[in-house]
C-alpha cells in the first residue's frame, strides 16, 4: 500500500496544483491512481488529504467552508490549494 499511498499523494498534489483555484474530489485522485478499483482507495485518499491539510499543502472544504483535518466530517468534500 506504500506505493499506492505515494501515488495517491502525488495525484492529489499534482491535480490540485493543475486545477487551482478549482478543487478536486477525492475520487478524482483515486481514479487517477486506479480507474478500476478507485472505490477501494477512497479511505486512503481521504486520510492523505487530511495529512496534507495538516501540513498546509492543501485545504479540505465542504460547501465552501474550510474543514479542520483533525475533526470528523461526513459527506462530500473537496480538496484544493490555498489561495494567495
């Protein structure tokens, strides 16, 4: 799973950089890594998004509001780069 985590991390960072200021869905990164089995990667993708948000590399939003990566959240989220 380490190689997959590395590929997911790279996909999140690359896609958010390329699409900024627009955001991506976690499933976009998961599909980029494994188009056939992307659903199985969703938990790892969300956890990596949390890790990247903790380091300030990305922000996680829901309905336009920035979410705290250390608080439980439910429902659809988006991943993006900080504006500035």
